[in-house]
């Protein structure tokens, strides 16, 4: 067991929060979980089980979990993992700002680009640090979360995080610190533009990526994002097998060639899905504004349009967006 800098608090015990927080607890970090009543009830009954695509399994008994429906008033964590959905960022951060000591580090492990700024504005007394989760986690069953793809954790370099790197490494989650996380965030957002495609298709992630029509849709979304990024002089980091500028071309390859070019990216298990697909299946609001919405706003700021991203933003903002095949999406987008 390692000696962590102190206890951690997970604000948003969902897929990422339960996975990262659970792995830290298994490595010896005292962790408090704040989440929705439905999730907390599952954890109280079944405990927390974590599995991955290589067959590893970790189980934390219900009695070992510190579960809260709200942030306890007297708590003083050494690190907060902010893992709520984008739409809840401001409210969650405001609560943290009222309950936690000034200067408490808050690592945002959320999708999109703007959540850390939203959290910092809502809780100016806390030290909000941008972070990035490079892997996919889905709920496999009550109290059971499964990591179906590989990828790293990354964060903006901050003095408070340096001491936490051994704890994250011991948990099997090496934390890479960057002097400027923005290129990494945009590189991840380019990949996350597949989330609405996956959600609308209703397919497991691997099957969806092997559907060439659906890849054409993803390529169109990424091309619009790349044009907007270029207009602002932003160079996204490479987080996949291909450099960002070559991703649209690679996605449009015939299936046999795509399998060869993307063999590393296709290393995932058959049950891997996006969190947006789960949100759609459960009738919950999606994080589409933090993904396609960011592209639309960036394009408009440069005097451009991103019509494919606009279409996805509108469609996934509906209470019931439905399901569509790749061919139906391409016809709707005119691509």
C-alpha cells in the first residue's frame, strides 16, 4: 500500500467517479463517494466491482465504502475528483466551494473543454485543475463498472497533483501532467465526437466503428472541428493511431484497410459503449453541448459554420433522439 497525500472525495459517483475512486481506494487511498441515490443504493447492496478488458477484477465490500448523498460539512479531502455530468458542473462546484477549505485541489475528470472554467467560476476559492480521461467505462450491472478500452489519465500540471502521482500509479492509473493540457483536451474532444454517433446507432462501440457509413459521419464531425481549430491556431494533440489531420481520411477507408490502420484503437471488448449511449438508453440528458456544442461555438467565433455538429447538437438535445443507421445519418447530413 502507498502513503497517499490524504483522503480523496469523488463528486459524482458514476462511471468515471466509481472507477477512478474505486481503484484509488483499492490502492490504499481513503475515498468518500458522493452520488445519486440510485447509485448509492446499488453500492450499499452490492459493493463496488471493477473489471477491465484484460480480465482484471477488483471488489470493494459495501462495508468498506464511504457513501454520501451530499458533501459532508466537516470533510477536508486532499483531492476532489469532479466527475459529474457537464450540466451539473456549476451546481456541484458551488456546493464544494461552500463545504471545503479554501485552496482544496479539484481535478475535473469531465468531458469537453469548458467544465474546469465553469467550476472555477462557481467555486473561486478552490484550486480547479483541468483533467482528461482517455478510456471508456460503462455500467455492467448494479455496482459493477467495466473499463472497455485503454487510455491514460492526464491533467494540467499543478503542485498539488505531483504528490498524488504515486497513488494514481499504484492504482493502475498513471497520471500524466502537462504544462498545457488544452491540446490534449481538444485531441480527446475530437475522439469524443464519435459519442453521439455511437449513441444514435445503438451499437456497441467496436461494431459501430466497423460500420463504414457511421465512420463517414464521425469523419464529417471531425473535419468541421479541425477547420474551427485551425482558424483559431489550435493544434490538437494526437491521442489515436493517426494524427488528427489524417483521422477523417483514415475513418473513410474501406473496412479491411481501417482494421489495419486502427488495430490499436480497436483493442476493446465487445461490451464497450459510450456514456452518451447509456444516457440515451436511460432517457437522461446527454453531454452533447460539451462536445458538438463546443465545436459549433468555436466555429462561430471564427465566422464559420459546423452544420454536421449543429445537427448532432439538435438531435441529441431531444428528450428521445431515437436510433438511426449509418446510411440514415449520412442522408440526414447530406454526406
